[in-house]
């Protein structure tokens, strides 16, 4: 169980939780961080785009979170965050990664936020269940992770940069390596009953509405949203190349990793 922690008193400041979270692990982390700042916060799920314009103010505090896709910010997430009007809102940037690596995700996210008008004040990388290889980070974020996320949110707004307008900079070097492409695409098995839940949830519209067993290989971004929302467990990765890659990743990244945060003084 999460321990109850004292919220930070922030008069006249609204707290927002903004996340791109296909498999919903990033959602848990971002909302935990926001709950460490205030008992009340506004939620903006941008996984399927901005449903309404988001315009913030310089008195707002925002937690912006994305999953790491091959060590980068997902292209869709970058596109959607760029549409937000930050207007000087203080931002805590966070990413979720599957117990292997997050590489340039935080630095890239920070730069995207700056261009959108945010003022980053802290950053954090949190382990979650790997979306492609769920044996990695299984059960995470766990209670300890979420408690740490709450404390991270609380500490982030206690340092002087929140009030004096200062800003920290992460390493701005961005890898030129393209976001990795996993050979297999999520496929439906015999348990599929054509309910259409995956069709509605897919962020890129890659699943055929008339036949949910058909997935557009070119459009699919392997985000595993469809796996997460399927009530029948009817969608999965399969194939020899997938199994070989999974074994290599799992064997290489078995050791539990903990959160990494940056809260400049």
C-alpha cells in the first residue's frame, strides 16, 4: 500500500498530469508524481491526441510523461506535446522504461517541452513493465516505485527553481539513431471475438474496424495498447524472431533497476 504523504501547499498554482501512455504504465507514474504535489490535479491523456486545446499559465505545475521507445520519445507523443501552449508553466519531465535503458528519452522530452513553452525543473526515469517483453519489469511500477514517484513530485516543487524562474538543462545531445523497429506486429489469436475494443484504442488506427484480426503492418508502432485493453487476451506478439529477441533482452536485463532522478539545487 502507498503511504499517505503530506502534500505541498501551492497557493494559486494548478497541477496538471499530461501523459502519452499506450500500455498505461506511464499514466500510473505521472499520476503518482502529481499526487505528491497536490491532492487534486487535472489529467490530460494525450495517447490518442489532444481532445481539446491545452493552454497553461506560468503559475501552473505540470508533470509530462512518456514511455521510452528505443531510447527516444515516441514520435506521436512529441507531435502532441508540441501542440500544447506551455506559457512558462513549470514542468517535471518523466519517462517510463522497461528495465533496460531510456538513453536520450529525458533529454529529448525536456527539449520538446522547452520548445512548447514549458520551464523544466526536474526529471525522472522510472521502471515499468516492458511493453514488448513483459517479463522485464514485471509488476512494475510497484508500490515502492509509486511511493518514490510521489516523493519525487513533492521534492521537485520544494526547491528554489520553482519560484525564482531558474531552469535546469539536461544533456541536449540527441542520438541520430532512428527509433527501433521490432520485426513482429501484434497479432490476434483464436480468442478474438471481434469486440472492437482494440480498434477504438489504437493510437494510429492500425486495426481494421471490419476485421480486428487484421493489423496494418506499416501503421503499427508496436505500442501494445491493443494488448493492454483486450479483455480476452486475444492479442500478442509471436514468431521465431520475436522469441529470439525476447530471450536476449530478458537475459541481458534481469537485474532490477531503480528510479533515476535529477532535482537541481
